[in-house]
C-alpha cells in the first residue's frame, strides 16, 4: 500500500498517483496521520461496496467500544441499557412534536 500526503493529492491530483501501480489501495495522510483510503474499483462494484461498508462498520463499532470502556458504560446491564434507549426515544418524540 502506497502513502500519499493529502496536500500533494490536493495540489497535484492524478499526477500524485501516477507512481502507484494500478489496483493498489492508497493511504492518504495529513498532518494528524492517516486520514483516508483510496480503494480501486475492480470487478463487482456491489460486492466491493458491501465489503467496504462492513469494514467501516467494524471500525465504528471498535471506536464505540473504546468510548464505552473509557466512560464506564461497559458495566451496564440489560435493564440499564433499555432505560437509556427509552430515554433517547422520548427525547426524539418531543423533538418531532415541535
């Protein structure tokens, strides 16, 4: 996997990607580190989209677990989780009524 800076990609666009072999995934990185993947579209686009969405969902879930652990929410039992869900639903209902 090749790495290209976001700045170079913004300024030079496709020229910044010329050295990358066709079909290879590219990591775009900024000042804060890795930022985006450029994934080539080959073959069955629908299948690739599904795999990409699955990978994104896993990354999001992993981030949620880390956040839950850091905030102490991992200790919640089923009843506490249900109460929190009901509370969120009540808030959403009130917003819809406005």
